[in-house]
C-alpha cells in the first residue's frame, strides 16, 4: 500500500509494490536510494522481488561526537569544503499504527511531500520532505537550495557558517543548471523556511530546458551538497567509509516522474519502520567551522519532525 500527497494536491492511495527499474522517467511514483544505484517505480500489477534488509545501526552520541571531531580535522586539512554526516535515531516509543502517524503528518506539514508505504520490495517507510529537487511548472522548471539550519523560533541570526553552508549548495546547483544551453537561470533572494521544528535558509532557482535533458541533469544534480558534500565524489567516498549505516532510501529521490508533470523531492525527514520500531534518518552539514555538539543537536531537532507526533 502506498499513500502520498504533494503540497496543494489530493491524497493518493494505491495498492501494489515497488518494482526495480533502470529508468525512472515516465513513471507516476518513483523512489531511489541515496546514490541512485537502485531505482524503483510503484506498480499495481507486477510481482516484486523481495529485498532482505537489516535493522539500521544507531550511533551513540559519544561515538558521533568523536566521529564529528575527526571529520572537522579532516575538513581543516583540506579534504573537502563540506560533508553532510548522517545518522539513524531509534524512536523511544513503539509505533502501533503507522497510518495514524501519516494522517498527523498530513495535517502538520501541508507544504511537504508526505508519504507512507508498506510493500514487499522495500519494506515500510514514512516521511514528510520539504525539499524540492526538480519540479516542472507550466512555464519553467524549478528547484531549491535548502541548507543552513536552526531550531524553529530560535531568537538568533543565522551564523556565518550557516550562510556559507547554504551558499555552497546554491552555487553548486546554479553551476549545474548554467551548463544547459538556453537555461536562463533565475535565482531568488535568500529567504527563511520553517517546515516544522527547524528553520532553513532557502533560495529558489528557475530555468528552462527541454524534456530530454532531465535524466542527465538528475545524474549531475543529485545528490546535491545539501545531502552529500562538496566536492561530491570526495564527500560520497568519505561517507561510505565513515558512516556506520547504509543510507538506503534516505536522501534519495522520491516523487512523480510522469512526463509533463514531474515533481521530484529529496527524501528527507524520513524513517524506516522495522516491526513496531521507527528509525529516523537525519543529517547535518559539516564545514571546518562546525561544532560537534551543535551538529548533534541539529540532527536531534530534525528528528522531531516525526518523533514529536508519536
């Protein structure tokens, strides 16, 4: 069963399962893992191949702080400009009724892609992602640079570190879009956006391109520095070594890839359901100016998108 709702649209509920595919273009609802090595589309009339998964590893705060301290040292030595370190947090309470949590997410997050699915192929996941990767409108394509985080309602200005982190994401996305002939890229001013218990810095980017460019753009654009780091390859290689868990579907691509009405999001504020336990996937961007405890606190705040509704 799959339930999902895009902002401003009606709720969809479909029987079926996710099926593995090589190409996501043209499918109504798709999902990929973090590095797009595995791609799936929702099918109502096929028999899926079950995938064996294990309970995700949850790092302790003490382990995370040591890991974060080493990461900052590596960044200070010039390894990369930014690396987004993720972790998994297990909910203290058991989740008896996932669909009841899904209904709460629908009410609390009207501006997010809210979804819940349980299927043979990928198991059970739930989420409320605020981050558009690529959306097609009647006149143009759009995306957003979403980075830099503080607690919602926190009475302080964003720090230089947070503005710098956000700028890296915006500049990377803009550089990718400007490689498209005739893109005519437009970048908005910096705004703030509060999709729940945290507030982010946000810039929207609009551009023009033919439909045929989409597969190549997805390959180059995702994962953005907002969920991986910069340079991308260096960050991804480093994360494969340092993170003690698989990201699986976390920070992958999710949404509608039907030609003419594409709405693709980054799978953030998401959780994997294993039995009656919920495992939230959260991350935070590190630069050489990061403070380990503050980064841990940021992931705690992000996890409350789901946990506060249990």
